[in-house]
C-alpha cells in the first residue's frame, strides 16, 4: 500500500514540477505583455479549482475530450493515426442535431440514445472512409483524415447555413448560422442549477469503461490489439487485418461523432458555428497523455478540461490577448507531456525518486 | 593508440533489478588468439560484452588492457582503446553506400564537408590488406548478409580496432559463408589480432577457437583449451546436464498422404518466380525434411501451403481438399500448424503477454471464449499449465513476449501449434538461433508429434537436424524439388552436392 501511495505522490510531484516550469517560462511572456504573472496565474489555477463555475466548466470541456480521446486511443492502438476527429466530431454533431429535431416528439429515453447513435454513425462513416482508403488503396491515413476534416467542415457549414438553419433566423432576416433549439426531450440534464455541467459526463465515463472491456476482455478487442501490435502475426493467426483497420477507424470516428452530438444536446442545445473548440485535436493530446488507455483518458481529460477553463478565466481576469493565453497553454501541455519520460522510463524514474524521497525535499515526508 | 596484447575482465559482476546477469566473471584473451564465449541464451554473454563495449557499467570488477586498468564508459571509449564490436544485428543504414556507412562514425576535421574519396580509398586498402573485399560504392541494401558483415568488420578496423568482438556472427550466414568467416578469422589473428567469438553453435566454436570459456547462469563454469575438449563436453557444460539430441527411429508404416503439393508455381516478393512447379507429398506420421541453401524457395513453399502467398498455378491438397488460395483462417481450421521462420514478428505478437500469444489461434474457441467474451480464468489456468508442460521459462504469463529469449519464444510457438492437435505441421527453421538445451527439447517434441501421427514438413538448412529427424529428405533447388532421398541413404556429402544443384547420374 505504501508503495502505491509513494507512486502516486511521485507522479503528482513530477507533474506539478513540470507545471511549475511551464509557468515560470510563461511568466516571461506575461511580463513582456505587461501583466503581473502572479495575478494572472491566480486567475488561471486557483480560481477554477475553488469555484463551482470553474469546476463545472472544466467537466463540460472534459466530456468531449474524453470521448474523442477514447476514440483516438482505439485508432492509435491499431496503428491508425487518426487526425480526423475534428471533422468526425462536427459531422456527429450535425447528424445528432438533425436526428433530435426530426424525432422531437419522442420521449427522452428513446431520443437521447437515438441522437447519440446518429452521431456515432456519422462520425463512424467519416472515420470508416479513411480506414477503407487505407485498407483498399493504401492511402496514408494521416493525409486522408486531414483532408476529410476540410470536407466535413464545409458540409457542416452548408447544413447549418442551408437546410438545417433555424426558420426563425430566416423569418427575422438575422441569418445566424445555427439550427433550431433542440427539443427538451433530447437534452441532457444539467447537474447543478445555473451551471452547464450535464449528465453527459456519465455517458462518457460509461463509454470509457465499455471500451476498456471491449479492448481487453473480448475476442474483438483481442483481434484489434493484435492487428495494431503486429499485423504480420495477426495475419498469421488468421485475422483479416484490413477489416480490423476499417473497424477501428469506424469506432474511433464514431466516438468522436458521439462527442459532437453530446456537445449539441448537453451544452449548446443547438448546432452552431464554433461548436467544437478544437476538441478533435486536443483529444489527440489527451489520448496520448492517458497512455492510449480508455481508463487513463478519464483523468487526462479532466486535467485538460481544467487547463482550458483556467486559460479562459485568466484571459477574462487580466485582459490580455488570447494569443498569449494560447501560448501559455501550449507551454503547459508541452512541459507536462515531456515530463512523461520521467514517469515512464524506469532509469529516470529511479533517479528522480532518489532526489525526491531520500533527500526529503517534500514536506510530507 | 596502443596495441592490445592482452585483454582481461576481472571479477565482473553486473546486477539488474531482480537478476544477476554476471557474477564474478573472469576472462582473458591474448593477441593472436581466438576465445570462444559459449553459453545458452540468458547465460550472460551479451551482458559481459556490452560491459566491455561500454554500453553497461559493471557493479563490480575491472577491465585490464595490457595489465593496466581501464574505464570504458561508452562505445567511443572502447573504439579509442582499439576494441571493435560486430553486433549480431548489423548497425548499417541500408539506403547508404558502404563508404557512407563507414564515414558515419568519423569526426571529419571540416565539419561541413566529408571527404568520401579518402574514406573509399582507405576502405579499399583495408579490404585488400585483410582480404575483405567489398565495393565501397555499393549500397548496403544490395549486399548479401555475408557482405554486410564484412562491412561491419571493415568499419571496426577503419576505426583502428585491433581486437574484435563478434557477437553470434554466424547466426544469419549460410554454411558456405560461415566456413569463409572461420577461415578469415584464423587468418587475421596471425597479425596479432585478438578475437572474442560468441556463439552457441558448438561445431563452429571448436573449429575457430583456441580456447573456450563457458558461461552458465552468469558465472564461469568451464574454461578449456579447444584442442583438449569436444562438442559433447562443451554441450554438457553449457547446459549443465547431459545433452543427447534425439534421432528418429526408423519405421516402415506410414499413414495416408495428408498434404500433396502438385506442380505449384508462385512468385517471390520481388516478383520473380520463386516456386517453379514444385511437387511433394507428405504422409501422416512422417517427417519430410526440406534441404536447401536458403533463398531457393523454402520461404515461399511454407507460405503457399499455409495460405500466406498467392499460388499462380498448381494444386495443394490437404486432407483431400484443394486449399490453394483459401483463407489463412480456413487452413488453420483444417488442422494445419505452422512454425514460421520469423518467430518474433510472425509467430508471436511481440507486445502481447505470453498468455495472449499462447491463445493466438484459439481465442475464438470455447472454452477460451464464449459469446465474444474472453474467459480469463480458463485462459490463465490453461496457460499456466502449458508454460509448465512445455518448460517455457518466463517470469510469469503476463510478461510481454518480446522479453523472452529466442528459445523460449520458439517453445511458446511450438506448444501453441502442437496443443491444437494439428493434422500436419509446417516447421520453418525451428532451431535457428536457439541454444542446445532448447534444440534438444524442440526435437523431442517434433518426434513425439510424428509418433502421434502428425505429418511434419521440416524446412531447415542444418544438415545435422535433417539427418537426425527426417524420414525422407527432399532437396529444394531454384524453386523445384531436385531429388528426394530416404533418410538412411542420405549423407552430408550427398546432400551438399544436391543443395548445390548437382544431381548425380
């Protein structure tokens, strides 16, 4: 037990240390911009953790990150580098939204699963295309998923500006590109009055557990992992490698699609421009940070959710250009991800463990 | 740089977490002498050499050169002292030329310009002087394994090595290339070169070395002048017990033909005809050996039978059904086992746990799996039994497979294929790179399967293995079966001639 505690303490210490390094580097940027770093960082770190608003918003961001991250983990584990989660997410959002509007009268218990299913199918289709291109025509999946992102984004814009635009926008002549409000029976419940945190978080965690089960406890997952680890041996065992590449991409895209539809019925309640906030790309970092493991992705997405809202709160508190906030966020991600080598590599680990535990640098020892 | 007249490693101890890889190991090699370092996989040979080459620091012990203590902290240190190492897996960039590969390790005076012509000239000179002919302008990818090895040696010599460590240099060589290498080593030591020759092939060791040092479980167990020992004694010291390679007992009754290859044509990866109308028939309870210099279609033969490679023409009947171009899964289900040549990347998924690789072909079947859900309890108990039964040495069944030694990976594959009760088995190079203890075991198991009526197609280039195990031996040459001999009529010289493509009469 003591060992486990030590390990957790160690990991936390290293992560905090990496975080600190990033903040020190970031303070240079802030000083140049003429801002007091201490004040800025208080807004970025202390405020979100000690306010209901901050925590709620962190979870709101963690939900799509988690879903995308799980999907990315599946794809990367079968050696498909899926960069297309952003496009898959957008198509999932618009398909989910359309489904919810089409069956507006249905009861909640049917409509929410239906909406998520629509999101899954649209995202899965988009991911599956890249998988199919790879399997049949050996098209590099990095290339195809990036290109498919562009196409998805244009389809998305077309749909919310054209066929799916809110009739009210047309009637008033304002023409804001967004759909009608989702029917109440399609919406996730808000968990705290006045805050945006919604019950989609349970869906995301449930999916994480299901995917873990699927990958490690079923014959399907066995094949998927075998294909990713060593396609030659998978073929030798009689597995149709190409088929599983496509399936992995369908699942991966499908989860990004669910993330999209969850955003619609959980947060925005409409399909609108700028819905994604780059979750499709940040989700890749989350997945890698979570060791490409569905359960590891859960804490990773909370961490990144906090980071995102922290940056926003800092921007509002100290009134600095968003470019600086984004840079600092980048610094934090870079240094935290780099610190991973200390956590993973046993040799480094030993060195730092000595430093931390033997020299009693830490107040808790 | 001084010449190395003697090199000593004294009381070397190296501990890794949980294992002692070397314990008080002592070796001494003089210039003009070949010392063979012998030991099974995991005996600590490679660790010892990595210490000598500066890749590891020993926990205890010293290295002495010409009687003086030296510290070797990095491969660069080792090279500066005159120690050159040729690794088992070559460290060459395939898309560069010989000259460029050698130049990679040179610190040129001018940092922005490499004078490759000077390098090429020196390579030529070194080659002529040491009888190591390679074209400095050839690309590595165009060279044979033997030639690549020469490049590695030249690289070491270029950097001033006058002491060579050869780590399993013959593992990937053909028998002819091996003979050449041995001759070359005997020649080069006349110039006061010291050589450490690491191997577990006993015959080569007795041919090449002046003295032998045997390691077992990280300790010196035996050291002897080569001319005062023999293969059997070395085998015994290496394994720590008597080794007796089993041989096939003659029988006259075989079962029906189970696998029949008829006039099969197939292309190689390069698109040339690799199999040109090959025909053979394997009976139940028979071991049919396929002899041949590698590259004559053995790989393709194994692959067409097991469904990996497209057959352009011809028939393959397995249990009276034509399985040409059927799916791999289908052929597995019909009861054809396969021990592939590339054991780590094809026979197993290297990143998978031992238990996952043990069920690699059975994970779909009850009781391993029911309604797509794997049954962990049954899998665990099954795998624990198998690991014990087949003596697969691994810390536990959750260890990643790539952490196992070659012999144990091969036992894992063997156990998986045999426990599925195959009707026939294609075994490609089952003992390549495997140590003597494991060879004995693998051969026993193959013979046991034969006696249980399994038909075995044994593809190998080790003549000894063929003669020990086979009921009949077919010689493959340029994609065709040149001749098939009854085992009792086959001799090494007969096979050697046939393998070279010469058919008497």
